[in-house]
C-alpha cells in the first residue's frame, strides 16, 4: 500500500507549517523545498485550508499557516480526508465488484481489519508528534527557501 502523492504532500505541508509555526509560509518556498510544482502545492494548500487545517492570506505578506494546534491534527484524519479511497481489492468496489469469489471469500474481512489497524496507528499520531524531534525541525529549517 502506498499513499497517493496528494496525501504525501499534504502531510509534508502540515509538517512544514508546524515547524514554522511563528511565521507565514509561502507556497513557492514549500514547493521549492519539496521539489514539486508551485501549482501542485497550491492545490494541496487550498484543500488543507478547506478542511480547516490551514489558514491562508492572499496578496502581499500573505501565505499559509496552521489553523489549529498541531496537537489536534491527527494524521489518520488527514489521510482519510486526502487519500480518497483505500479500496485494496476489487471486492471493496461495491456494485462494481465482479470477483466471483466474493460470496465465500474471507479476504475482504482480513483487508478491512488491516486497514483498521493501519488507521489505528495513524490516529495515535499528530502533527505535533511528527515535529517533536529536533532533527525534523532542523531538517525542515534547512530546506530550500527556509528563513
């Protein structure tokens, strides 16, 4: 299983903003730091703002920053809201499921249990937990575009 790029960058942007909590972050700087297009980072920032994780200001002196305490932002919630579907197999597809084994198969239940365990771990972790390490703070501050 692999998170999609949008979820990956969403988590990176939240970490970036949490480390730089006392300043407004710029989309262009974050894009440069992560080596992705500014356009893609702006879409991520817009979504995170709409979800209530970031606040944004347009124009001169604008930028983005966390809209809530990093202790309140659970990684599991962010992944659920940005990942889309976690349909690990065709049997998760509802009416689109064409697998002939579905009526007698136990795989779907096992996969559901695995996804629940995955989110159980992510739900115990917050953005604050991710930036609590001095090494992470130093790394983020050393990325391109850092103040």
